[in-house]
């Protein structure tokens, strides 16, 4: 809708053609892969053996636009198509042209027409390939619909952020910044989202070191850069000066991506796409780099990410995504045993890999197939504490819920207080922070099947977090109907919305830890609670414990009488402590 197209778009498609009987349609994407469909909805890989017949050349008396290319219809003599910013048809050798895609000077299927195909079974069935995918008309070009919804041609080049209340954000080749809003299945454009700042830094540092810089990463005062020839540099003064960081012998090719640990900038990893080493590690600010390849396939590597505490490393390569465990605190010599995480998935290049901020969810981009998310394998081998509402590492608050990822917990204690275990499985356990807990740090003793584990838990009086699902869908409910508020059941002006949260701290009257809140007259939050819609304050009707729940709160808000329709940003603040920001869809009355 934002692009003004007939239906959802995808990445560029280079060519389309029909099978001999018109029952099968083929599409070759800009990346060179060929897919086929028989029901004009579902696509499958057609392999490499399928080849289209060459287009029938044509000439015309004149062109509808200077840059248009001509193709003759193979089944309708005398009909010529012109492909340019739109699609035109002529039936009189180009003396006159009819636009098949224009609406108010814009193309309803997008620009950059690349190929047109006419069905041998029906001359009115026309299929068009362009920069935004595959489009089909059943009435000779009067109306169009897209065939892109299930075509694996989303060319994601970079994962910029992972979920949260706004959904993952990515950079797509040919389309720019995109976002998958929580609870939806269609990627939407995000104006202004780009890699321009990163590209500007690469140009700036290229001048400083006299080489073509292709990768930049920083944490604190430390900046790492890599070149198209496999060279590496490090700066400890925010990029003012750089020292060369000699890579291992045989390193060549382009440095595609650098990962630097945000809490320990001396630790960094580099991904290279040359024929030499593909994954390099430093644990001493680039003074020494070693190779982690071992049994990693000899294939270009495009991205790398890691969890230093767990020693987990993930790389995106030409042959998929691989996972290995390595010492990220010292240059150990033990080889890294790499495991292929995508061997049962479609054979596609992995263009990016990223962990969420808590290090528990892994996101990968497969060229054409889009973005996948799953629990990161390394969390099964190490316990970690995250906020139960948004899976972040934000501090806990008295009364709130904490998830213990990676194991079953039978008991938890800290500072002589019992932290009730509300649920437990081999993969995850839930505990409640006592209302009497004080911070700023608590040494939490966790009882596991293999013994006791002590972990540090940050605690502060207030730490609000809106409950979101793993795909980022926030727990918002219509106060009148109790129905979830989402893209299908939108909020409305003057409507009242209930928000499920944790982390709002003490309540009045006091309530016992580990007990469900009462159905009638639930205790009220003591701290002042405010709500903001697109940065503007809106009325808070009430803030209490959530009736029938343990560790959750509910804040009821009143939407303004006048709102912008569409997606807005919502968050809660408790005595100056802000929650995560989530999206709410506001529709017409």
C-alpha cells in the first residue's frame, strides 16, 4: 500500500515464461534461481535445467518512452510489448501505444519492467517481471495481481534489529529498509532506514588508512575496520587513528563483516569471503588474530555474531549457517567443531546472522527465503536470566517475573529471600522476584538437576516491560470486549486499552509473593504510571496487579479522540523508567 502497488511486492525478477501448454509458469529471480508454479500461488525450485525460449525481437515506428525495450508476442502476430518504467502494448507496429500498468502517471506494479510472457493457452493472460516481482493479468492488462506472496525472492542483505515490540527490521536489495510488524506476514517499507551511516564511515576510514574499507564495527572507544583485501585495523580513540592488525598468513578477499563484543571490545570476530581463512578471532584488541575455520566449508562467509559468555559463534556462509563453540576470552588452540544449522533447509546463501540482545533467539537471513528465527542452540548449554515480558536483559523489579533460559529450576533464593518457581521445563523456567527484594544486585542461587548455580540478577525498584510474544506481538486488549488488539482487531479513537506488563514494583495494599492477584479490587501500583502514544502523553485510567495472574500488572489507558490511522508507537513509564516500545494499530471507527 505504501508503494502504491496492486499487491505485495518481493525482490527483482529477471525473467518469466510459460511452459508449452500454459499450465506452468516459470520465474528466474535476479539472483539466478528459477522457480515454477502450477497454481499461480505456490512456487517450488525448478532446478537449473529449465531454459526459456529466447524472446521474439520486434521493431516499432516509435517508442512510448526512450529507454523502453521491445518484445513481440509469440502467439499473437502484430502485437508488440514495450518494457520500461511501465508496460505498453501496440497492435499497429508502434504507431500508437496503450499503457497496461499506468494509474495517475505511476505503475501499479512498480518500475523496472524486465520480462513479459503471454500464455499459449490464453492471449489475455499476461505475466510481467520487474524490480518488484511477478505480476499477472487475466484480462489483457486491464487489472493486475501479484504472484509474490509465496515466491522465495526476498533478498534480505542485513538484519538491523531483532523483534521486540516493533518486529524485525532488515535491509532488502532493491527495496531498502523493511519491517515485519508483530503478528503480520507482510514486510512493510520503513522510510529512512538504510546503511548510509555505515557506508559513510567506510568512505571516511578508507581515506584515513588508504585502502578500500568494506566493514566497520565499534564498541565504546574501540573501532575495528576491514578492507576488500583482507586487511584489518583497530582504533582505540573512536576512529581518530588506526593501527594495522596483521591477520594470519593466507588471509585474502573481502572482509564482509566484523563482530565486536559490546561489553568487552578487546574481543572481535571477522568474516571474510576470500579463498583463504573465513573466520578470524582476536581477544586482545587486534594485536593477534587466529583462524577458527577447522571443519567449516571452504566457502565465502558473509556475517558473524557471537555470545562471548557462552563461547558461541554463528556464521552466515555461501553454504548456510554454521554454529561452533570457541573460547572468546583467550586465544585457545582447541579447534572449533562447526555444525550446519540449515542443512535441512533450502539450499541458499545465508546473507546475515544475528542474536537478539538477550542472546537467546537466533535470526538468520537466507537469500530469497527471507528471515528465520529460532531459539539459539547454545542456550541449551548455559543458563541465563532474562525479563519474562520482553526477553531482554533489563533489570528486574520487586514483584516482576524472570525467565531462566536453558534449564529446569527447582528452587531459587537470593539474599535470604525465596524466589518462587512458577513453571519449569528442561528449556526454560519462570521465577518471581519477591516484593521485598532490593538491589542493585542480587546473588541468585538456582537449584538445577545437576547442582546449584549462582547468577547475578540486577534489581531496581521499577523496570516496566510490556509483555510481547516471541514474534514481537504485544499483549494489548480492548477494555470493553477483552479481545486482543492487533492488525485484524484494531484500536479506535476514544477506546480504552489494557496493557499487560511486568516490573511495576510495589503495590498497595501489600500482596504476597507467589500468589495470584484477586479478581476483585486488585492491589494498585504505588509508583506514578504514565503512557505515551507516538511520544505524546495519554490518560492512564488505572494501574494494578493483573487479576488471576502472578507477577503481571495491567495498565488501562484511554486513547485520544483524534488519532492518526495506522501503526503508532506505545510505551509506559513508571516514575521515569520507560518500558519497551511496542506498536498499536489504530483503525477507523
